[in-house]
C-alpha cells in the first residue's frame, strides 16, 4: 500500500472535489439516515477544508458492506479511477466497504493521489501513521458484525425455546391478528373432525398417500403458509 502523505492542494487548482460515501445496511433504517450522514460531511468539510472551497459528489445507498460487487461500490471505484477527486470522505470505513476490501480501496485512492478521511475512525491519509489506524478500524468493524450476528442468533434461539417465535401455522390452527408468539395461536374447531379422521385412518393402516388422496377428495384446504 502506498505510504505517501504529500498533499498539494486542489487538483483543479481552484476547488477541492470530494467523493462522499454514505451507506445504511438495514431495511429498518430510514432513508433520512443517509441525509444525516451527508449533512454531517458538509459540516466537517467546512471545518477541515474551509467553507466554499469544495464540491461534493455523493454515493449514497442502502445495502450490505460485505459485497464488493454492488453497483454503488463499483461506481465509486470507477469514479476514483477517473483521478479527478481530491478526497474520499466517510463516516467510518465500513460505510465504503468491509474487511480487507476497504484497505485495497484506500490503496487505489492513493494511487490516484486521492486522500481518504474517515471521520469517526480518525483515519486521514495525509497524516503519518494512518495505516495502523485504518487496519485496526477495518478489523474492528468486522468484529462488530460478527458480534451482532451472534447476539441476534442468541436472542432468536432464546425466544424460540420460550415459545416467543411465531412459526407458520399449519391447517387446523388460527393465527389471530397481532399474534407474536406460539401461545397466541388458536385451534380451529372446524378442523378437529378432520384430524380425528386422519389419525383413525393411520391407526387402521392407511398410508400417508391414501390419507392425502382422501383429504384432496374432500377439498380440505392446506395451511395458510402453504402454496
């Protein structure tokens, strides 16, 4: 990776050109979170470069930072390859892309004489020692993801064991509006005679295919979650 820290002002000789990277991952996050990131960038750039000294091009999108083939990330790569940008700025490095890919992205930026500033990570490639900070930040963000996955899995498993996860009801059960756990599920009294018939046929030696044919013959409906 390049280690240059040289900085000689705007490439255009007039105003800095900045590429700002904004990303949100979850479908539960509001689009306004992207606007908040972009507004924050302008405030920080005013302090970093000076008001009215720069122009910003935004790459803002919703999606996982795990994918290096997303159209938005690939678009950012192409923009850097143009060589016209003075800076790439981001809230943290994971807003660009995760894992080692972000370090390769920084290398590409420096090869094009484009410096990278990650405000929350304290990474600024104009300053000595940025490499260590960037490596540690990339690793930390990846560990956050692993920790979140483990926490979500733990919570789901615990709720499932305690009947707090509502599965897809089968025929003979009713899911009332607003039901959120298995204890909210109710039996359909109209299905009781059908179940009695099924078990009677099986106890008398009928095969499952024979039982299925009988149910189809009677036009017994499938469960609400079955196609």
